[in-house]
């Protein structure tokens, strides 16, 4: 997670699983037991050329990509801090571990907002969201992390990079969490979502509830255009089914 260009000695971990591997090495590895070779085989492309895990993991400064998902960053930081406390004791923790706060404010605000949208959807006392729409570049790290939040919490969500990804034939081109760009039927603009039916069989129009977020550098107009297409498509489908 280090910003490599600013570091002479570094190792990068991409997630909590890799941080756990780092932690296990720091606690259990001994000189000559072969674990250093195993470590370097795993991180050979994610560490500085002269990196020595026995030597360079005695003191750690943790920095992160500014657009990292902050909850994952926090989890990694807590894991490494506990590891250093276990290895060196709480009295010496400040001599062996330091954490830099490098997540940008715009990213934090957006992540917090998406978390709140998910809380609303999952709150039994609040009406469900039909879906969360994430607008921003498919290659934008901060936008892709915004999609991960509802995905991990089981909230329906779509990541589009422009309004034109939403098609008049009720399909949507979107990026999935694994990076694949796919075209899907828009499953939430369906009869069961658009209309409710009472005991007498009378239909009434439902209110479409959409959560919206965007990448830090996504133009507001792109978000407005995407919402406009969703609302227009919703209106047209309601007219067709009425």
C-alpha cells in the first residue's frame, strides 16, 4: 500500500489477506527457516529490489493509495499495529510503527455517503433502495472502490462510466467488481418494481428509489444525465404497462 515512488525501501500489500501474510512472517519467521525466500517469491514484484524482510520489517511506516477503501485501510493498519505490539510490546510500539493518514477527503466523504446509503437500504424501518448507481471512469480507483461497498453489503448496484451506458431497450453496460465490463438487462426496471398490486388486483405506481454516487473527478453533468435517463426510462415503462 505504500506510495512506491516516494519510498526507497517498500513492500506493497493489496488487501487484508496479504497483510496477514506479512503479519505471520513478522511473528513466526526465523533466520534460515526458508520463510524469507517464500516471502520474496510472493512479493517479488511488489517490493523494492533490495528488500530484506528480516531486516526491513523491524520498523514500519504505513501509507496507502489516496483512493483506497478506508475500512480496508483501517483493518490493515490495526492488524499491523497489533502485530508490532505482539512482537515488540506496547511500550515500544511508537518506535516500530507509524501510520500516515493519506486518504483524500473527497474519497472519504464519498465512501461514508455510500455506507449511509447501504445502511438506509438495510434498515428494516426504511424503504429499500431499488439500486445504487455509481458513475465514474471504469479505470478510476476511487470509483471502483465505491462499487465494492454496496457489493460487499449485498446492496444492488451498477457502476457506469457515462450516461449512455443506460440504453433505451432497458439494458445497461456496467463494470462488475472483478473488472469485467458486461451488458445486462436492467433488472430493477421491471413490472414488479414499477407497480404494486393490492388485494383487489388494482395496480398503483411505485416510487423509484435510487442511491447515487460518483467518482471524485466525475463531472456533475454526467451524474445528472445518467439520472435523467433512468427517470425517463422509468416513466416510459410505466406508460407502456399502464
